[in-house]
C-alpha cells in the first residue's frame, strides 16, 4: 500500500508540472468601425461586492490584452473615449459518480468459482478468486466537480454607442478560477473584433508556474 501511495503522489506531482489546455466557447458581437482612432479607455467601476482584489486583478489581465491591440488606459482625471466593462462568474456542478475498485475488478483467468469447479472465469478477482454470487465487486461513490465559468467583456463609447460585447464560456475540472482566467481573457480578444455573432471554440495553453 505504501508503494501504491508513493506512485499516486508521484503521478500528481508529474501532472501538476504539465501544461494545461483551456478550451472555451467564444461569441462576440461588434459594431466596430474603422473611424475609431482614439482608443483611450477607462474601466467601468465595479459595483458593491464586485469590487474585490480578485476583480481588479482580472482587470489587469484585460488591460494587458487591450494594450496589445493598441488601446491605452487613461490616468485618473483624464477623459477617455471608451468604457470597458467586465463581469464573470463560476458555478460548481458536482456530479455523483459510481466507480468500481480497480483492484477488485473483473479478471480473466483460472480460479475456483464455486459450484462448477475449476476452470476459466471472468469473475476471478484480484487478489483472490471467489464466487461472484457470494462476493459482489466493490463499488465506490465519488463526487466529481465540474466548474462552469463565464466571462463577459464590453467596450462602449462614452456617448453610449455599443462597440464590442464578447462572452467566453468554459467548463473544466479546474477548481481555481485564477488558474483559468488568463486563458479566458486571451480568448475574449482572439482575432479582435472577429466575425459578428459567430460562435468559435478557442484553445489556449497555460504553462505551469515555476
């Protein structure tokens, strides 16, 4: 058992050092025109409980992507031409899973299986052979978590004209939202402004932190 525990620990460490691919469904609507020359912007102020350090950290991610596209965030006191809004949420969907113990699973091989004497039976189990009518296989119940996330980013003119509205959706088994958010933000601006209202699937690879 100690040997198996050591192998399991080594496997977790190995997987934690591997790159992860985040696949997201992205749909963007835009009224982006070539006459938009001034790309100065400010973020819309988060409301109430949304104003957290986590939220502001994700604003930095959005700002970095906008900078790559030629947008410039104004300093306090300056008047921007554009307003950028951001909303996100995470929902945990636990799923009940029944799983057979791999160490007690079916096995083809010789064994004594009760009323028919010696022979070959798929019901010979590790580590001992026994009659399945008297010893049913072990079934374990586990809870598997699937985390559904959505990120929405909007860009509007200060006069009220709506310019860009993108929604990014992702479902994965990764619990930590900060681990996934950089990929969602990158997906939100991939191919900006993109085709109007055309759903896309975008894959972003996240390298492990060292």
